[in-house]
C-alpha cells in the first residue's frame, strides 16, 4: 500500500512505542527542504526555529514516552547534502531523536540492505523508495514483511553505529 501526504503523516503518528529509520543514501532531494539546503550551502549556517513542524513532532513523540531514532549509513567524504543533514541532526537530536551514524569508509558493510525503511513498533515496515537523484518516489507499507529480517537489520544498524554527538566529536 502506498502512503502519501496526510495518510503518511497519520500512519506515522500512530506508532505506539518506537519508530526506527535506516537511511542509506548520500543525497536526498526533498522539495520541502530545498530552499533551506541552498541557504546552508551558501552560508554554512543552519537556523531551524524551535517551532519547526518536525522538531515539534519529535518532542511530542518523546514527551508521550515514544522512542524515535535513525541510523544513517555513510562513507567519507561527506557529500554537500550530508554536511547539511548533519547540521539538521544537531537540531533533531536536541529535540529527542536518537540519531546514530554508521561510517563504512574503512570497513565493510556488516550486512545491512541498501534500502531505506522505517520500522514501527517492531511490527510494521514501510519501504522508502528514491530515484538515483535522491528524489522520493514513494513509501510502500509492506503487507507481509519478513519481520525477523527487519528486526535483525535494525539491531545490527544500532549495534554497529555510534551516537551522532560522539561521531561528530570523533
């Protein structure tokens, strides 16, 4: 089932305990962040107001006792986009999102897929599909995923990565 727009947001916001994201790309081309990204590239500074909709949602998830986190698989050197995304992570981590980095520059992939996904409550998987340019093609709710495999990938990503704050200080 394809999840778009308000259907995606409503679906997402209904998770009960935890929402996990695996990110695998060096570039995401999201229309809603293009202007902010261009400003960051021009100035090297990123100002995100406290009432930003995503930060507000993250704080709401955490305040209701729900966990939200992601692991971004990267290799050095960081693309311009990843430099921007790391600047965004400083804000989302402060809001309560558990951001982790898995740097594969000098090590092999421990067995993670090259496919972005969200896993909700260890029981629901949504594939995040992107074109070669990083533009989102769609989000597909899987009807009968191999949950043991996705749980394994989630655990592997979390155990193989380091917290964002530790990574940037490293």
